[in-house]
């Protein structure tokens, strides 16, 4: 008995590309790449930088804190974490720092930490 020839599935016909299989996981690879920095603010020429991209763990922790204590308190926590105690003290103790300065700093910090998440939500 001779077997009948098998037809190729439609996705394997010549001229048709097969769909890639969906990935069931995200493969996160750590590296020793040099981090980039952005100056978040400067006081009297002293720059206070944060690492870019901001690690997603900070974004997740900030989102948890937003649910617990509100957005403003969560952003202040995030600011203190990312600029460190020296930078946070500099903001708190300098009488020249205004609400306008602080709002601009927090707005930029939110763009750097939450911006990509907000962009993903729009897609």
C-alpha cells in the first residue's frame, strides 16, 4: 500500500510566512552596561542625577504606595529614593526652592518613571 502524499498546512505553503508563536514569558537579561544619568535638578551648581532608565521596580513600588498613601506622598517617596538623602535634604533645607521648582521636579520625575507605563496604556 502506498501512502497518499500529504498536503502542507496553509501556513506552510510557498509564499506564505508562518505566524511567530506567541511568547509565553519575558526573558530579562541583566548586563554590566554603564548606566546613563539625567540631571533632575541643580542647586547652586550642584547637580542631582538619577539613573536612566529608572528601574521598573521603583515604578512598581511607587504604584503600590499610590494605592496606600496617595499620589503626592508616593512621588515624594520616589523622589527621596532616586536622588538619595543628600539631594532630598538639599531640596528640603534650601529656602530658595519654591513650589514651582518642586512641581517641575516632580512632573519630570513622573514622566521618567510613569511615562512609559502611561504610553503602554494608550496603545
